């Protein structure tokens, strides 16, 4: 991550750094005001899980990487918040898995699409889709229905981050595997996704890059075993159980 005027000794250093990245993204036209609100909501859930990648999420990361490596046409869907928070990691994951990158926005303007594409190219992306589109998600009424015919429309596996559940549901109805990174296990996105990673994108994406580098050497059978044995409903229940346990333990500590 880039440096801002925040003392590294500050106990909230990483969180404050992410806030600065989001604010800068807003000032540069990558992030909309609604994205600032969404970031705060996610940060609240991050507090609850202890601001760490829990083992249950680490397993979901492995499953997600396996899906991306097995896919014929994987795509990483990017919005303003993720472009502001983790552009380098998005590009690295694209290179390691062969996934295309496509900008897809709920609050879409052509100017904002261009700015996000230019931003990602500064971090090494050779191609970013999103300017050319068809209204290719049947039944979806939001601007997210506009997808590239060689990107999300054609994809068999789509990674979505900081997402709205509406599009996740419709992408699933098109027969696509949808991987969601979402700190809120109660959201429609988390519930509708094929695989849900309950983690902060700034932690999950670097781990996905690292695991992709390692798992590229695996055989298809080994990767397929990971995906075939995965159940997202079970995973969501594990996340909720983790939250309940952590809250209970925190309550006990406060009583001491």
C-alpha cells in the first residue's frame, strides 16, 4: 500500500490507510459518495472478525483460486472501491490466473469507467474491459447489466468484490460460478454467491495471488476436488458461528 501521513505506530494504521486510499479514490473520480458509506459498513464487520483472515476464509480463498485456474474464461469484476484499494493485487491476480479484468459499475458513467481503466493500467494491466458493452445480463435493470461480450458476458467464473446481491443472483442464473469477497456474511451477495470469502479485499487479494502462484502447479484433479467438495451454505454457517464465538469471547473478557 502507498504511504500517507499516518504514523505506522498507530494501532489503527492499516484501517486509516485504507480510508485514505478510498478518500483519494473519491477525489480522483474512481469512487462515488455511496462507496464511502459501503466501505464504512465493511470496516464494521472487519472489526467484528478481528481484522484478520480467519481459517474458514482461507479455505474459501483456496477454493476460489481453484475455480479461477480451472475456468475457461475467468473474469475479475472491478468497481471503484476495489480499484482504489487494491489495483496492483487485481492486476497480479489477473496475470497469475489468466483472468480478464472488467470494470462494471452500479453508478456507471463513461468518464468514470475510463478513469478506473487508466488507473488499473498505471499498475500494470495490459488490457481492461468495460468500455465496450452489451446489455447482456437478462432481467437485471441496474447499470451493471452492461457487460463486455468478451468479458463478463462470456465468462464461466466471475470474481466480484464489494458487490450488490442483485447482479450476483442474475449472473448465477446465467450459469456462471460467482466468487464473492464480502465481509458481511448476511448480505444477499454472500448468500447468492457460489463461493463467499468473508475477508477484507486488501487481505484476500494478496493471499489469492500467493495461492495462485503455488496452485498453478497442481493437477486438474486436485483442483477439482477442492471445488467439488465445497458447500457455500456450510461456509456461511461457519462464518456466522465464528462471529458468535468471537463476540461471546469478547463479552467474557469485558466481564473479567
